[in-house]
């Protein structure tokens, strides 16, 4: 089983191709998208995606807008923002809107893998808590 199911979103095709190879070698299942709209479509088509690695600067729907839409439609999905143009403001904005973390491009591959696996573990813990709460509620109704 892979460490995590990941959606990699960036408008730079060579970057996505290279990162897909590097992350797959590190036991991550990667699905790619090249725009915010495509990312949302991929999330709908692949409900098992746990973590989104999302570029901030993209034409059309940028990373912050995409993050907002992801969190609206999939509140438990974790998002790691990636940017080569980080500003403190965009990092704070992303974190306020629910990003798990924010990394600068180029980032160390091991750092990225660690962030993704931490984010996937957090998502799984949240899902377990929800299931436990639902089970408790069902049990309470029966008594």
C-alpha cells in the first residue's frame, strides 16, 4: 500500500512529470492536474485522494482560489501549498483557508514526502474520529 494517495497540481508540465516520477519512487500514488479546474475534477473522479500538493501561482484559478474550492467540497482533504513566489501574505492566507503547510520551490523531496505523509496521517485520524463519533451516536440511539 502506498504511503498516501496524492493529487499533484501545477501548471508547469515538466515540473509535474519530474515530481511524479520522484514521488512515485518514494511510494506515493500520484495523480496529476495542470489547473485548478482540472484538480477539482480529479478530486471528484478519485475520492481516495488524501493530500493535494498545490502550486500557488497558476493561470486562471490560482492556488489560493483552488484551495478554497477544495476545502468547500472536500473539507477533510489536506493541502500542501508549493510556490516559487512565496510571500508571507500568501502563506498566511493559505494557512487561514485550511492549507496543511506551505513549502518553497524548489523544496527538498524528503521534506515534501514527510509533509505529505504527515498530512495523510492527519486526514486518516480525522476520518477515524468521525467514524467513532458516528458509531457512538448509533450505539446511544439503541440504548
